[in-house]
C-alpha cells in the first residue's frame, strides 16, 4: 500500500508491505521525503506514528483524539537539495492485544513532520484477530454451533457477541459476550452470559433477566501444540466448561 502527503515544499510518501495484518504481526515499509522546491531545505523531523483513531472523528474532519501506540523518528536535521530525497525504512511489531479494525475505528499510520498528529499523512490499516484467537472463536462457532454477530474493540480486549443454537441445551441463554486477549503469553477469556427465565411477582409470572460470568486464563503450554499450532482440544474443553454454567440443571 502507498500514500502521499504534501506539505510544501516537501512530499512525504509512505509504502507499506502487505494489505492486512494480524495482532502480534509486523508492519514494515519505507518512508521517502522529497524536496519539491528549487532551494535547499532543512528538515527538522521526519516521523511515523502508529495510532488508533475513531472513524466518526476522522470523517467529521475535526480534531482526532489519536491514541498513540508507538512512534518512530526516522530522520532529524537533514538537508535536502532542490529535487533531492531521502528514504528510510521503518517497522512496528504489533502487540498481541492491539486494537483490531472494526466499524468504529482502527489503527492508522500517521507520517510527516513535527505536527504529524494534526498536519500529516495518514493510512488506515486492516488489523485482524490474532490467529490463535481466530481458532478459539472458530471452535466456538463450529463445534458448539454458535453464531457470531460481530467483533469489536473493547479497551484492551476484543468483544465478540455470539448467539446460541436453537437446542434444548440452552433454553434460557439469549446470547454470550466473549472477551478475548493474549497478554504476556496467556490466553485470557471472559464470558458474560445473558439469560432469561420465568419468575413470579405476586400472582404474576414475569420474565427475569440475569447475567452469569466466568473468566479463564490459559497458558501457552496448554493452548499450543508442538510447532506452535493451536490446540483445539484445549479450546473445546475450556469452552465446554464455560457453557456448563449456562445450561439448565435438568434438560427436558
């Protein structure tokens, strides 16, 4: 991917290797700065910033409250002759729990000079769920037949809303929020089950709502097989353990 930003008399052009990236992956590329004038120009700072932004603020073209994830100064105090240019390589290692791209926003590359946060080029990035978490989620949807409604960022977590299958196993379960994260090597899972039932208020039967929650922390020696492959048997065991709290004690 490529994007160009003009700030007279300079042209900044960023090139990025790839189109999509996973949490925990590496984003890298080159940034070229060119003097478009007929005079020598001194450039104080050239930088690339990895930041999270909300689409609405960007679309409204107001002040964007960027959440800076990482910053790289690629050049300082350089002199460019007329028509001269310099190219620097850069790279960012994405954290395993960095924000994914969702409908609300995502990660951007901001590039330019000292005022890059307010006056600079920008390139939006497509960040997907970590492959291990993708496998965990696939186990939920294929082995247990839950339907994924959406994925979105929730602080340092990724929130997934799942709808249960129509079966006698989950007659009272409306849906479950599953919050996923890999942090310090640990696979963190928090389940929030939203359930309905019948209760009595005086002589009337009413629908009652309740919530049940469970947290799990799975070490890498459990969720990874030799060679770094995901252990789906481990995923099934942990998901099944969590789902037990959403099942009725007696199934008719």
